[in-house]
C-alpha cells in the first residue's frame, strides 16, 4: 500500500496541528486508511514504558471502556501497556488512529490491523519523511507531540518521573488524567 500524502495546504490536513503546534507543525503527513477518522473526537493514550501493576490494570480497563463506548483512540501504541491496549481496542468496533515514530514508506501493516483497516475504522498516520525508517527516542518525542496536538483529550496511564511522558504532560495544558 502506498500512503496518501497530505501537505499543509491540503484541505484534509488537520488545521488543529497548525493551531496547536504553530511553526512546529509538520509540513506534511502520510496516511494509510480512513482519513475521515481525523474529524472524530479523539482521546490520546500515553504510558511510560515502565509501569506499576496497578496502573497496568487501570489502563486495560480504560481501553476496554473506550472500546465498549465507541471512543476514537489515538496513540503511538509503542510501550508494552500501549501495545496491549491496542490489542484490546482492535477487538471492538471503535475507530483507532495509530501514529508510528517512523515513516510509513515500506511499513508492514500487521495482519491484526488489516480487518480494522478494511472496515474503515483504522488510520495509520505519520509526520516523518520516507528516510525515517526506524523509530528513535527523538522521533517518538516528536510523534507524541503530534498525537497530543491531534487529540481532544489526553489520558496518561502512567508517567514515570523524569521521563518523556513527564515532559509531555508538563507541555500539555489539556491533560485529563495522570495517576
């Protein structure tokens, strides 16, 4: 599959990115899947890579709640807890937007995602050029800012002190939960 490219002048490009990120907004986005999901009210899911058991259970319960209520969830789904939440969400009918911390060029779409994509309830979105084929900590930080800017609400399952999630939470005035 070849991704759709949206430049900042494209009518489908989310104006929210320019509003919230200003000069830091990406010049283009690449997308695979249903671009109409960008118009949905979205909640962003974030979780530090290291997470206590009590926060893990809460995160899984929250993902099941979003799935059962049809809430559109956006995230990178990279940390172990986020990956498991994605598995929970993929079992439901609600929309999902996945933002990898790399380009979509030559992206292998996992078979677990294909049914959701075919049903029009999955969008894979990236702000990285074709040369960015591997996720790095820097790209993940940029991706997380994109996800937060696109979201109507932000939910942190866990924020490890001194980590990337703590910096993201401090930068976000729309934070709705941080245990």
